[in-house]
């Protein structure tokens, strides 16, 4: 029995070293740029001792010739729950402007820090920080950071819906550094509320706001707001891990925002 425990511990250690080595290799190999913001709501909860591979994508919908139709963004991320309070990751990002070819836009090193034990206080708190290094010589690097808040409740606006609801809010600030950086401090807001019918089917609503600068230099870019429905779920694969999914449609709420955007997220998690 003691030998089996030692063997299991050694296997977990090898898996952790392999995952961390892969993350480091990806970080060195990338030719690295701040890409456009993702449509993603981040949880403050660390998946401790889990290796995760995640794909996010979105495609905009607008009138042909508007300059806002068929813009695309795709990300591929590897994360590891290294410690109970820390989950690092490496993300490769590609994007396509309307009428252009797809290009590699960034490699980003991400960090999720869980600040409170899950369920112990009124809300679960976390902190997110990432560094993106530019893929183009004329593009600045950037830091993005901010708080993550999540609350599970049995009532919504005083109504008992018969199922728990989950509400998540992200407030992320960005600062550019290096050559060609701007003095702006944009704020990205992401919010999601969903009804937890069961693990497979959780309908909800989400909002994404992009404020071009809350401090420092102003920019010519327009503040944008998007709102729409989302469907979330997961499937357990026993000892093989689990698969999570999200799919949603966002309606543009300002004149200079596209009419709509389809977004999705697929994630595979494997414990080690």
C-alpha cells in the first residue's frame, strides 16, 4: 500500500513537471502582442491539480461592406492548477480583421489567483493578471489585471427560481508598455448570470463592456457594449476528466459596435 502511494505521488509529480515544461516551452516559442479582447467571463476559482486545454472563438455579424462583418478571434490556452491558490497558463491568440487573412496576434502568460476559499464568504474573490508580448515590432506589450467576483445564490432579485443561480463579474484594466504604447487605461467589463438547472444545461445572460480609457490619454476608439444569451454546461468523463462548453450570441448595443457576435468556448480538464 505504501509503495502504491509513493508511485501515485511520483506519477502526479511527473505530470506536473511535464505540464509546467510545456507551458514554459510555449512561452519561449511564441513571437509575442496584445490581441483584441476576448469574450470570456473568468471564474475566480482555481482548479487545483488539473491540467486544462481551452479554446475560445468569436465571429462578428454585420452588414456586408460595413467593415465590422466577419471579424474573427481564436485563442488556444494551456493552464495548470499548480497550487490551491494559483493557476498559471499560456495562451496563443490569432485574429482576422474583416477582409484580411488570419494572423498570429499574441502569446500571453496568464495568472489566476484565488483570494478566498470557495463558499466561505458572501462572494468568492480572485485576481487575474496577464502579460502579452507583441507579435509585431510596431505593437506595444501590455499588462492586464483586475478583480474577479463570483456569487452563487438561490434567489434572483428576490425570486425563488427553484434552482441555484451563479453570477460572475470581471473588471480588467490594461496598460501598454514599450514602443508605440498609448497612455490610455481601458477597462473591460465581463458579467454573466446563469440558472443552474443541472451540469449539462445552464442558460443565462451575459454582458461585455469595453471602455476605451478611464484614466490617462483618451483614444479615438468607441466605447462598446454587448449583451446576449449564453448556454453553459459540462460532461464528466470519469477518470478521463471532463469537457466544458459555452455558446452565446451577443447583440451590439452601440452604433459603432457590430450588430452581433457568435462566441463559443470549449475546455478539456484532466486531473493529475
